[in-house]
C-alpha cells in the first residue's frame, strides 16, 4: 500500500475520532439542564445543582479547547513534517536504533506534555479552584510534572529499549517476547504499585486503631477476606474529592482510603464502600481485568508484528527513512479504532461488575449506607446525574448514580 494512502487513513481516523467525540460531548452537554431524577432528588438542593451544572459546563467548554488543541498539534505535526524533523535530529545524534527511538519518543512525549502544561495548569488552578476542589500548590503541580517525566524516562525507556532489542533479536517474532515482558510488568505493577509508585506522589500511613478500623476488620472477617493492610492516603494534598481503591492480590492486597473519604463519610458508609471494593475481589473482577488486559495487549502486539516492517506505515508519518519508532507512531493511530471497540467492551464489563460489587455489599453489609455514601461522593464531586445514554455506553466505566441506586433498592 502506498504511504500516501496510509497517510490519508491516519488523517481520516484522527478527524473521525474528533468528530465522534465532539458529537458525544455535545449530546451529553444537552442533558446538563435536565431535572434531577426522583431517585436522587436529595443529592443537591437548587443552589448546589446550579453549581454542579456550571462545573459540568465549564469542563465541557474546556474539553472543546483541549480536544481542538490536541487535534491541531498532531495533525500539524503530520502535515508539516514534525515527526520527520524530530527523526532527522535524532538520526544526526546517533546511529544506534535503540537510542534513536528513546530520543524520538522522549522529545515527542515530553514536548507534547510541556506544550499541554498551560492547559493542565488552567484546569487545576482555575476550574478546579473556582469550584472549591483544588488543594494543589504550584510547587506540588510542578513536582508532579517532573516526577511523571522522570518515571516516563526511566520505566518507559527501559521497556522500549527491551522491545526494540527483541525486534532486533527475533524479527517478526518479537511480539511474543514483548508480550511476556509486558505481562510480567503488568502483574508486578498490580502487586507493588501502592508500595513503589504511590509514595513518590502521596504520603500513606496505616489506618489508626479505632472504631473505624475495628468495623472494617470485623466486616472483612465476616466475609472471609484476609486483610492486614489498610492505609490512608493524603488525597487532600491535591483535591477535596474523595476516593478509595483496592490493589494487589494474595499477601500484597491492600485497601487504601483517601483522607477526604474519611472526613466526608460516616463510618458505616466507609465500610459499605469497602464492602463494594471487597466485592470486586470476591467476584474475581480484578483477576478478570488483569488477564483481559494482558490478552488484549498480546492481540495488539500480534497485529503490530504484521505491520511493523511495512515501510508505508513509517513513511506515512513524514519520516525520510522507515524505522521501528516511526512505525509505532503510525500503527498507534491506525490501531486506535480497534482500541475504541475493545474499550467499549471493557466498559460494558466494568459497568456490569460495578452492579455485582454493589450487590455483594448490599447482601453482606447493607444497602442504605452504600446509597448514602454514593450520594455524598457524587455531590462532593459535582458529578453528572443526567448523562446521555450514548455517552454512558461509550465512556462510562461505572453506571450512572441513579441506575446504581435503583439496583441497590431492588
């Protein structure tokens, strides 16, 4: 296939995704002013509901700006030879294929993030600040950026180097070695993410001895869930929004509570939230998601192996000579429609799993405290109570609040 045809395919995919996303966001925005459903009428009073609408509209308008910026940036890079320009720079610096790829992606990824920093700053210090969510200082914001770049350079650099080395060593069979590498890395990160990565950004401490810890441990014992690690993370360092999550498995499993969650909810509500998280573990959702993620990665890598040696994929992004790193850019865009389809499937299962975890919490603890906790969390984050069904189908990994409450009351 001629690289010009591939170029227009890439351009068509980028424009098509932009148009589809814009339409979905518009449909969702039209629902912002719908009346509050009866099942959640007590979440907001009129003044609070008006504030939630203003917050959603602010993010919708900001989303238009960011999506246009992203589209203009990547299309401009394609049309005006940006990828070719960067490729020329790295080829002038070194002849080593691995070093070329590291420099190529390092310049593009960090450069892109640097250009997007003003938008990120605006969202944090203008939108989130205006609606009372932001607790991030400028120092923390900048340190988070530097830490993220450093992690990208170190972890991403090591993984990319190994992938290219596999390609040089095994040719088209490189995908099997890469798949094994990513599978091991994925399992490792699931086990030790909270131990190794979270402390780089947040302080986390064991939950203090007291009635809350006693209630959590009593519930865990009741449902046969061995729990030794309950941690509190200082989420209030960056935002007033609350959260809780479950990570790891086996002896490394742990529950992490945001300090904002402890401040916002009653003890029974917190236990109900954790009962939901334990439900995910008991229903094997974590293992399912982990295995599915690894299988989808293997599928993507196999498809990549079929196209990586096609020079048209590289030349389509504007480089003078075909290369592994340029082909990755082209393939990443060409594969995105498939990624969108698998994303739809994963979101479907995720929403289904949320209902199952809610049912587990309802049957092993109680429905009322989970309902009130969901309402409080929704109110505190000014979440959308009336999302468009199509937007939910495409983007939501959790069912809308009103549907979860109806399920819990059934």
